[in-house]
């Protein structure tokens, strides 16, 4: 198929590249000229395992192109995916400015295409049959995470420029890509949701995805729009729930890891998203929660459950620092090694990263920070001042009063902790993700503190 993807962020770039990998001709559009130029030279704007190889291969085989010319891309495509940013405002309302702008530009391009087709028809001999709808028909797909009713909004914007037109349909096809494994998720989805106005439209999308052989669920547009928010809200709820349980475990000297293993063995609950720690961050869970709470309130339902989920998550960084303060009541002048900056492993994304909160609180108490992250330091430098950036984890720990594990990168699990111990002023670990075994670390001579696995010391 001929496909246009508007937006080359995480969703748009991965989506467009994978569609090309499946044998389609894909045009990815972005307004940022420099970004498009870099992509046309196989320079990735984001860190995502496996993405650069796919982009390079599909560009070389002429299935994937990048451009700033949206009109031409729309004209030459049957299916148009809107994959633009949908940030959340302070009040929780989703900012749909980029979606509206994309819809308007699509409408302009479609209108010009329609005019060109009509003019072509006018020049033909009278015996020519009427041009079929399929010659100019477009399917507009909302891939971005958007509130319920956005499909109607996109349709109205396009219809204003194409009154009484039946040359398009709007579909909701939410993405479920996880940063750090987005390519694998796109190639091996656990389900594909298609919210379409008619079965005929849905079947066209089914054809596009057919080679993936994934379960496909066809719904109306409204239901598909809600599914993405409901999925992320439920997963966020599991995370906040286990963190609340961890708080209880700390008070009674229980082990939250054992608790999580026990409840996760119940197939009705499952073991995923039951890892206690610093809570969730990134571009999806925080903003999707806020948006769903805002939308619910606007529709007359007070979603108190999700408000509590937010509150628990918002408290995690401060809770972690309290653990540090229990060991170091006076942090002024103390040096801490902070390992991990990105909000999760295998990405350089710093959006809503817990490291930002933790570091800023520590520095407000006079602490000095030496940090290392395998890929996120360039992005972090734009957000954090007064921090020493190290070349590796060992350098960050040199002369440190304590080490803090913030992001559970695989390489941090494989550190030579005997070597780390020799570098540190005091062999103390504060594990914000519970990646280490407490018994083994204490056997190595470390003071070891983690989340929900025993009481903290009350003083130094």
C-alpha cells in the first residue's frame, strides 16, 4: 500500500519504518527540516534499539522516504497516519493543536487533489464514466494517543474544506509501543485495535496488518480511543498499588519482592508491572492518566481511583530521598553517584524521568551529584545543571559517599561491585529499582537499602 505518516517522533518513525519493512511504500512527513535531512542521511533523532538498521535498509530499497512536503505525501497515499505529539496541559487537558494542524493540512491537500481530479475529468470526452470514489479516497488514521471524540474532530476539520464529501473516513488505531522495545513491539504486536466507522474501512486496515498475524479487535472509533487510555491507566494502577504495598512492607519489616511474587502467581493478577521502586515516568503513563482524569471529570465522572494512582507515583522520588536522609541526616557536602538518568532502560528519553526529581531534591539538601547513563546524558545535560557527568559507572562512584540506582540498565546489573566498593568513600547502595540481591550485597560488605525490603536505619 501507499502510506503517509505525519510526524517522526517515537510513534511515527517506528510505525512508518515497520510498515516499510512489511513491503509498503511509506512517506514520512515532518515540518522540521533539519530532522528530515538527518533521517535522509540515516541519522536517528531518538535512541531505539534496531531502528537505525531498519531505516537504513528500507531507505536503500526505496520503500521509505522522508520529506517536509505534506501535500505531495497525502496526494500519493491512500492511508494517512497522524502520529504527532499530544502533550498534556497543566490541568490535564490534552493539547490537540498538532492533531488539528495535521488534519487541516490533510484537508487542504485532499481538496487540491480533488480539484485536480475534477479538472482532469472536465477535459475528458463526455463518454468517460464518472471517476470512482476510490480514485481520491483517503483513510485518515489517528495513531497518536488522543481523547475520545478526537476522530469526530478530525472529520469535522476535513469536512469543512470538503463539504458534502464522502472521499475519506477517520479511523482510530492506537499504538502500544514501549520505548526501548518499540521496533520489536511493532513487528510482534500482542493485539491490534482498529476503531472504524464501517466494516469495509476496518477491513482495509486489516489488510495492511495481515502479515503480522496478530489478534485484531475491531470496534467503533470511540471505543478504540478509550482502549489506549484504559490500558495505560490500568498498568499505572498496578505500579502504584505495589509501591503502596512496599510502603507497608517497610513499616512492618516485610519483603515486598516476596509479596509481589505471591500475588503475581495468581493468573487473574499476573506478575508484570509489579516491580516496586521509584514509580513510572516517560511520555505515556503520566500524561495519559492526567488526560483520562480530565476527560472523565469533563463528562461528569470523578475518577478518584486514578487521582490516587497519580498521588502515589508523585510521592515516590521524595520517598526515596527520605530513605537516603535516614542514613545521611545531613547531606550537605556529601557526594552521591547516581546511576541511570533515562526514565527507563534502552531509551534516551528524559520525559518525566524520576532521576530529575531525585537529583533536584538531593541538590536542594546540598548534596553533590556524579552521574552516568549509557545513552541519556546528552538529553540530561539540557535539563540538569551543576551535575558532574562521568564516562562510566565506575568513574561516577569514585569517592562517593553512596551509590543510587535510578534506572535499571542491564549493564548496571552486571557491574563489578567489588571494584565499585574500592572506589567509594563509603560502600553504601540505595537501590531505587530493587535490581540487586540484598544478601549478596551485604556479604560483599555493602550497606544496602532498597524499596519495601526491610526497615530503614533511623540515623547514621
